[in-house]
């Protein structure tokens, strides 16, 4: 369940866009590391993603890349109203796959 802006739709679709910004770190590629990083975060009353932290990491730069991708996410608004009900301990998985050319 994702936070919902009181005047618009939920932010779920935007997470799909954010996940596409992931870069598979070279260190992870070189060490054949792949899997899913789970990022925990909260949404505050003005719809910012705050308290971003790793719940399950895989290391080799992937954890940092997942947090970076989440920081780029922004809720989508219609108009100028930015009021959200605060939500805590949301989880967002980011999956790092082996490149297709292997």
C-alpha cells in the first residue's frame, strides 16, 4: 500500500518509472552479484520520501543505487495541493538482474 495524495491517485505508477533509473553497479557485475534490495521509507505530511533505509541489501553498490533511485521518485500531483497522510515503513523492492548478454 502506497501513500495517496488526498486529491489525486496513488504513487504506485511512479515507482515503476523510478525503478527504470537503476544502474547495475560495475562492482556487482564484476562479482556476479544479483538479487533484490528492499528499501524501507516513510512518507511525510507534504508527501516527501523520508527516513530512507535498507531492509535487505545485497551489497556491492546495489544498496546505494536502490536508495538513490528511490530518492529520485516524487509523488504525482494534480494542481498545487501537497497534502498526504503520513505513512510509515513502506517497502519498495529494486531488482538487479544479470545482463542479458551473458
